[in-house]
């Protein structure tokens, strides 16, 4: 009997260990897998084609790579497509993203979807262009009012402190455009001999920028200087100056630093560029929204700075380092 019992025990042990024993706990649970660790961050620019937004995307992706997050990059084709941007934000809310980084095409029209995100428990950080609401956790942007003021000071110096000037903002209702115009207008009285004689919007389109600048030059043949408040407006205005034979006669100051703008600067069509740091904007905005998701404190305002670039300083190492992040 004892021998029979021993045989049964041995057979049982062989079967048990031959089959691998009891199931062992996995070292990679679904909660710990690389796929489910990712935070999904929607980054929604005002447009997709301009170099500025491409640099914002690069900065966002660099931060995401460090923070184990995934960027969902989607925006309207044009900065004037407000309804399309609203639809994109609503779609990201429906998808249940963890956070949203948003550059609002319109400071008022996007308030409702920012509120929807907040009700869904999705933190929103604004980048470049804000909404008229206290709901966003942070705004990561240039001080655009100061940028507009700098434009007046630089332009006034270029035209010798006196003369007629024109202003080319981009989209009415876009916070960035309005703030740069506000800063320009508020600084202007400090230069009583500089007169603002024309304000024409480019609609963030180079062809429109060219047309409105041509109209400005025709209506005010003695105009001495122009401030173009963003990349497409500046590209269009530069082309209008070339076509009209006004290069160098009409001084121009412009925001941003695309390849075409830098060429115009080197050619003397543009005298000064006010350069933001879009790579830093995208990077800091993603870091801020991840902090908000994780319950960490987030600064309400992050100023990413503005630099004045001219032919004289364009080859400085610090300027070249800045430009490498905008190209």
C-alpha cells in the first residue's frame, strides 16, 4: 500500500511540475504596459502650414518624449477656420484625451469648448493665443502687448522718429493679433511725430497681406514704415514692397522668423524681426498640462520672450541658437 501511495505522489508531482506549476503573476500588468502608461495630449494649433506652428509641434513632441506622453496634433488648415477648430477640440474631448494644449483662433468663440473640457475633467493649457476665460490652467506665450510696443520703438527709430506708418494685424478676434495691435497703439503716443494712417488685416494669408499692403502704399504714398504682426502678413507685405519698388524706402518691422522672412531681412526688405520662441512655447505648454494632469502646481502665465533680430546681430551665436528652434 505504501508503495502504491508513493507512486501516486511521484506521478502527481511529475504532472504538476511538468505543466509548469501554478500560474505565476505577470511582471507587466495592463496598467504598467508601455501603451497604457502614455498620457494622450491633444495639441491643437491655429493652423498647420506656417513655420511657427511646425516649431510649436517640435517643441511639444520633445517634451512629450521626456514625459512618456503622446502628442495628438490636429488643427484647422487656416487660422480663420474657427468652427473647424471648435470641432477638433470637441472631438478630442469625446476621445477622452488626458489634456489639451490649445492656441485659440478666436478668444471668445473657443470659450465654450474650453468649458466643456473642464467639465470633462480635462485640463487645458493655452499656447500663444488665449481665450477670455479663467478656466485654462496656464497661458504659455509671448508678452504680445510688449511685443507690439517694441515694434513701435524699433519702427520709430528706423524712420527717424517721424512719419506715417501702417499696421497689418492678422485676424480680428484672435487674441494674439489684438494684443499686438493694443501694444502698438498704446506705445504710439510716446512718439508724437509718428502717425498711424492705415490698419489693414492680412487674415493670416500671404496673398491677402500682399494685397492690403499694396492698397496701403497706394492710399498713402508717403508712408515711411509698416509693422506686420505675423509671418504670412510679413511675407505678403515684403512682396508688395518689392513689387512697388519701395524696398528700403519703406521700413518694415515684423513678427516671426520663417525662412522667407529671414531672406527678406538679409535682402533689406525687412529691417527688423521680432522673434518669438515657438519651440519653447510647445515644450513648456506640454510640461504645464502634464503637471496639471498630475495635480502639480502650474504657473498661470509663462512668458517665453521676444528678441529683436536685425542684419547686425543675425549671426550672433545666441540668435542663431534661437533661430535653430524656429526653423
